[in-house]
């Protein structure tokens, strides 16, 4: 259901849809991040594993995490894994201030959870 600023339901003819290109970045990433940003959606043609594969490496602002959560939730609800089994999501996050540490990401209810990891350093 779509609601207005006060939380009241809006009839369908009053919905406003914003197109927001969340995973469309391509080319060299910001120098603080390094590497390349891209997204690729490819169709699997094998009869035993027909479907789609998505890989993406993007630079997102923290304000975009809500949109990313909505996208991952939408994908999770529609995804089917190999042989009809559960889908396998492998998501990681790294803030450019955090050196090169990739943190696992998961969906927990309506929330996107970025898990902390222990990094051992030799003394």
C-alpha cells in the first residue's frame, strides 16, 4: 500500500513513481574505493538451471541503503536457487573509510544488516 506524508493510504491513480537508477554505475570507481563499478544481469539458458544471474559492484551513499534493502527484498521474494532450491544471496559491503574490509550483508525482516567481522592483525 502506498501512503502519503501523514501515513494515509493513497488511491492508485495518485501514486507517484520515482525512477531511481540504483545499480546503473559503470566505469572506474571513485579513487577512494578503487576498481570498477558495474552491474550485469545475464540469462541462464541451461534447462536444468534456467533463470537469471546478477552481479553488481556499486558505490552507494548511505542514504541509498533503504532502496538497496527494498531491492534485495524484492529479489529474494522472487528468486529460486539451483534445481528449484532456495536462492543463494552473497552480499558484502565496504565503506570507503574502512580500508579493504568487506562485511557480510543479510536481510533480517525489513532490515539490511551489515555484520561486523573480526580482523586479526599480526603484532
